[in-house]
C-alpha cells in the first residue's frame, strides 16, 4: 500500500485533482489518499469544491507519491517561500512526484525539476516555462516521465498521466481496467498532445 499525498492550495483546478484521484482511487488495494496543505483546514476553489486538508507537518502517513495540481492558485503560491520549502521537502521524501497542469511550474520554481524533462499546460505555457530555464520543457507532450517525476499538460491530461503511471507500476491491463471502470477514453500516447497547436 502506497500513500498518495495531494498537496493543495486555494483556487486549485478541480479536474487537476479529482481526475487523477478518481484513477488512483479505483485501486484502493494499492493506493491510500490523503489531502494536505501548508497549514491545514479547508481549501476551496472557484468551482465551489472545498476539501478538509491536513497540515503538512501533521499528515497521518509518509508520502510515497506526491501529487501537485495546478490552477489559478499557482500564480500566488509560486511566490511563497514557505510553500516552495514544503514542496522540496515532500518531493525529496516521495518515491514519485506527479504534477498536473501548472503544478509543474511550482516544481520548476522550487528547483525540483532542474536538469529534468517536463511539460505543462499549453495555454499557460509561457508563464509556466518562465519559472525556470533549468528545465528541458517539452511542449508537444501529453505527459513526460523523467526519473521519478511525471509532469502532465493541462487539466484533463492528469488523468492520462495517472493511467500511464498505473500502467508503469501495475501493467497496461490494470490501466485499461481502470479506464473502462471510469468509462474514460485514455490518451495512451504520452508524446502526443492534440492541444499542442490549438
């Protein structure tokens, strides 16, 4: 059993979080999910999604998989030194680090992706990639894997990445089982994002 910690902040993007959580949550025998934030308490977003979170320092389980989401809130927390420090600490502890959308910009700003290949949201590409010149940004990718880091493109790409991660850990048959259970048409080709030129 591995623990996935979703690190949240106000104004996170709804599907960035709940898309991958749906995929991982479909395999409760393998994944336990906990929701953390810098100080704990209720974290909410513009769609009215509000979650009770635990302060990072008080998480019940150590983090095996760290999930970093994106959204408009990244424009605020990217400037927060305490958030970046927490991100570095959790990323160092985790066996795997997964980001969705502009979540990769937070990792990049914190120096976590230095020397790594990564991608991000195409609509926010200029802003996201401006957070670090030390990252090899790959614009055409749906998601990118480099060492223990999985970074995905915008919003719905998090589900494709999550299924890719599940396929890498448990085999493609299990990934298809989850995709079928959720009635989701999985974009299986990590190197191709149909939103690349949109």
